[in-house]
């Protein structure tokens, strides 16, 4: 088992280069653009948006678009729910669910959480997808792949690992972020490496084998990057991980991966998703997360909540748990849309 406790101090050599480009990430992408809404609709593909909490900036680096079939992907959600909440579905009657990575920037350093869908596609039983824009999106944000010092995965499904490695000219896969440490929870890696997980598993030769040569594994509670702690929240996959990003002023952002696929599951944590490997574990993980998400000064990032990726979990006037989108500046439009 590789100890990751030393990793935050190993990449000082990158700080100068990252610092020179960090200020351009948001400013350059918005110069001379008209003001845009600070969040979109739940049934729209996500724009590339940035959200600052204290001394930390998070940017949704969108890779592509997915449309999830309500019955195929969320079979536990009653059909009546969708009839009563038409705003949750797009014009095709599906759930808008973008894919990508979260760029965390602080102190001249860059962490990327997850790497999008890439050239992978969803099973037709689950929905449809078009992706592969993550590196192009980073270029438009003026973020060189070499400036990312750490890549941490919430879990190893194809819509979160797609652009972790690249194959150019038919050669062996190589890291898309050549100077980055690649991190994944030990509880997640081992079952995938033993080929115990089939649904959603990434390419063996295109991801698992090259990942086995570079990965750093961590345990629950590890600090994987300065001020970012791993909270293993299993159920969707065996070692699915939420990353707790601490910012100045006692504020936090929870990047909760696929613990929730839709805001409906915040209100109804008993509704699992089709690809979940352990529905009872998912329910327990959600209870843990909801207790933390409801704390003061706590925000969250949701990969698949339409164009409302940043927000807070609150209780409404009836005491029900709801998603409240947070203002997040729009830097770029969705890089890929569904036909």
C-alpha cells in the first residue's frame, strides 16, 4: 500500500508554472462576454462554471453530455415522481447529466477530481452520451495538463475515468496529466483489479493496466491534497469516495461523486440508482453525507445535476431536504450537446 501522506509537498516544482496560469483560468475565458445566469436549469447540460469558496476555486471542466433514461438508470424512482416534476427532465424525457472533472485550485497548485467519459459511451439501457472534450476544455481555460499535480478519482466507472490516459499513434497508454500523481481509494481499486466489478468498469488495457503502474492508494480519512480529505462512501461502487475540500473561514465543499445522481435522491435517499453495487450501503453513505451537507458553511458539487452542479443541501419550510443551486460564474458553454 502506497502512503500518500507525503504527496502534498512533493510537487513544489510545479507551483511556479501553475501560479503563472492560474489567474487566467477564469478571467481569460470571460473577457468581453455578456453577463450570464449564475446557474442554469436542472434539465440542461452543464456549462463550464467556476465557484470560489474562501481561498479555493473549483471549476467544472465539462467533458461531455449524457442523457439518463429515468426507468433504466433510476428504476427505483416512481414514475409518478417524474410526472409531478417535469422540470427534472429535458425535452426528450430524459435526465440531463454532464460528465467531466472538477479542477480545484489553491496556492498555485491544481487538483483534478475525475476525468470524464472520454471515448466511452453509456449502455443504451442506461441512456445516451457524447463526450471527449475535457482536454479541449482545459485548453480553452488555459490550463496545461502539465500544471495539474494530482488526479484523484471518486470511483472507477467509465464516466469518471475516461480521459485519465491517452493513446496517441497506437502506442501504449500514457497519463493524460503527465506530472500528476494518480490517486484512488484502496477499497475501490482492489475489487476492480480482481475483476469483481463488471458494470461500468473501465477498459482493462486502456485504464486498469496503466493505472496499476502509477497509482497511489489511500485509506478512508487520508489527506490526499492540501486541505482535501477522502471520505469513503461505498455503495455505488465498493470504495466510492467523496472528497471534502476545506477552504478558508471554516468552509467546505463536498465533491460527492455518484452518491447522488439527481436531487430527488437527496429528498429520498432510499431511492438507489441502477448501477449501484450495494443499495443498503448507498443508503447508509447518503445518511452520512446528508448529515455533513446540512452543516453550516458547507457546499457541494454534483457531477450530474444538470446545469446546477454547485449548490447547498437545505431544509425547506416543510423540513424536507432540497438542493439549492449556488451562484457559479459561467466561463464557457457546454462543449458538447446531445443531438
